[in-house]
């Protein structure tokens, strides 16, 4: 399915005229369409059954040239209502991590999910749903070309790294996703249920800040 999405984007690129080529795409022989072209190629997506239960596609939001990209698993109820990623209770915590912890503005980073539509009842994404959707995330990562990706939670980390290793063992260590540094950490929704794990996330975020040479806010 990723190859099919790539072909759709190549076809779309014939019409967008101007390409945004940033960073180190995995195949430098092909131009990289910008985020608007990727969203246009997605259309009113009906590639999996989630199209029948969603209210809005939640594509992604933030700085199209961000050095830092956060990737979660899927939209929740508030995100489904608004069409914006990470704006519910977990989103508020993520905003605090970005703004209070890192000293950045939320609109300085880019935020997206593995899935663009909410699974009913916030259940885990099913493999076929991920297969149909993750190609668009691949394209977003290529377009933004971040220096580092923070994978929020088990679903995001395991799918990007193609592993079944538990998030508790993946977190805190830099990995690589197609030439981009990747730091797995716990999902903000997990922190809401397990506040004691905030210390672990803060340790992970400090490593990200050091990687990007971001000074700690005073």
C-alpha cells in the first residue's frame, strides 16, 4: 500500500508545479510533494472502514519545516470533532511538554499520527488500517524532513520501527527511521493514567533537546 500511495503522490506531483524538497529524503531521485499536495492526494479517504465512523480526517498540524516532529497513534474524540491532532486532554499535556518543558511554541513543531481517522472507542489501530494509512505519514515525514521524530507511545514506535519490542524497552534510546533520528517515549494519555512515568518522559525529552541544541527554559 505504501507503494500505491507513493504512486498517487507522484501523479499528484505532476499537477502541483512546485516541489518542496527538504532534508534527506530516502530516494533523492524523486521530488517530494509538499504537505498540501499530500493532503490533496488523500482526498476524502475511503481506503479503510474508518471512513464510515469518523467525523473528520485529522491530517496533521504545525510548522511544515519543523526540526522536531511528534507522531502519535490515532485521533481521539476531540481530535475527530475538530480535525486537529492532540487537542484533547492528552494534547494539552503534549502542549505543556512542548511549551513549558522545552520552551518552544506548539506551532514550531509538526504533529501527526499513524492513522488519520479515529478508531471507534479509541481502540488500537488494526494492522490493515495502519497498512492503508501509514504511507501518508511516510510522505509527511519526507515533506517536513525533521531532524528528529518523537514517537509517542507503543503503537507509533512499534509501527515506525517495525518491531514488537515493548515501549518500556524502546524509550530513552535514539533509533533511526529512514535516516531520521527517532526517540520513542510514553504517550501523553498513558501519563494521565500513570503520572509517575512523567519523569521518564522528561528524561527522554531532555535527550531530544540536547540533540537539537535547545537550551532548557529558565
